[in-house]
C-alpha cells in the first residue's frame, strides 16, 4: 500500500478527509476560501495530515488551535511594533476618564 507519509503523495480518499475538516474549520471561523488565511490554514491541514495526524477529529482539533498571525501594522494604520500602537491606546485610555487625576484618585480619601 502506498504510504502518503513516505511517498509525499496524498490519495483521493485522504484529500477528502483533509478537505472536509478544512471546510468545517473555515466555516466555523468565518474564513473566506479565497483569503490568504484560508490558504495558510489549508497548507497547515495538509502538513498535519502528511506528518501523521490522520484521525479526522484530531486533525479538526489541531486546525481549530491554529492561530493566524495578526497584522498589527494594518490595525494600527502603520508599522508593526508596539510603539506604533501607543498613540491609539493612549487616546482610548484618555477617553475612559475625564482626566488622569480622576483615573488615579482614590475613593477612600
């Protein structure tokens, strides 16, 4: 019998398992099949299957744990460092209280 792990090939019945699990996870996470995130998830699903995660439930659990890296540069409208996020965080924090002294004022005094 042809072993996908040793041969580097995936048989049609194997692909059906990977595809089915991928679809379940993509739908649950509201990932568009045409997105870059879906491509990374699909690659990871194939990698897991080819390296020995053959059980459908195990494969699904591992894919659900897969975290796509967040592009903080897009979220902050610029660079990708924590320093780039600070202006937005400061503005948000300032909006929470009337003033810095109000935020640090002790109520038991």
